[in-house]
């Protein structure tokens, strides 16, 4: 069975996450990658985000958190909007606002006819960046979610906390998400010299 993989290599991740700002300028696509890599949300939840979910139109400020009910699990998810997310959203909102004012019920990632970007379109956007950056393996929209977990785990975030972030019902699911392979196991033995 083919399994979607996280992007583990730091150089590949740098190239991938900046593809739509450095190689092929497209701020909507850049926002998709940035939000996906920094929120650990499923692609269906990312595509359903509206501007009102991230921006307080009464106070004219970006919210501190994205608060959603996950479509798949119906569980509440609260995601802090870090600087990368805020920068991507500000830049994108500024570009959109020049043509037509942004409204709270507009989808952030719009496709045709002001509808939410489709999963197929999102897959193409992600696959194009991965191919252009020569990232091997199976890279799909789910890779964004898995990459968040893998990178967080490598920086010392405990798998139990990641299980909570992902709203997983079991630790086994979280372990699969992290994509821990023999290379990571070898690193433990290489670095623990007692």
C-alpha cells in the first residue's frame, strides 16, 4: 500500500515551502502550503476556512487562533496562528483586497466562481511544488499535516502532545503519522553513547 509521507529533509522542505514565492509566484498557493505546514489541519478543513475564521472584521485584526470543528471527527480544534501563517494571510489578503474587498464568508483559498478550492486542485498545487523541488516519495495534501508532526517531533515535541494536536484516538495512529523509519531509529543509537 502506498502511504503519504512527510517531508523530512530540511533542504527539500525549505525549497518546497517557498516554491510559490521564489519560483512561481502565486500567493494563494503559497498560503495553502503555509497554512497546511503550520496548522496540522486536514486538507478538507483548510479548504473550508473562510476569512471570518482568521480575521476579526469588527476590530480589523487577525485572530490569535483558528477555531474549527473538524469535518472528519467533529472534534473542536484550536490552532494558534504563528508568524508564518499570519504573514501568508496578510500578504494574500492585501493582494485580494486590491481587486475586491474581502468578506467574512469568502473562502480563503478560492477556486473558480468564489467556491472553495477543490481537493483535486489542492493536490495538483502540492504535487507541482513537490515535483519541481524533486522531492521523492508520495507527497500529497496529507503530507502537509504529516510534515508538521514529523518536524515538531524532531524538535522535541512529545508524541503525546502531537496526539492531542492531531485529535487522534490512539497513539498508534500518531506513530504512523510521524513516519519514523530505520534512519530515525539509527540516529537514536548513534547519538546515545553511554
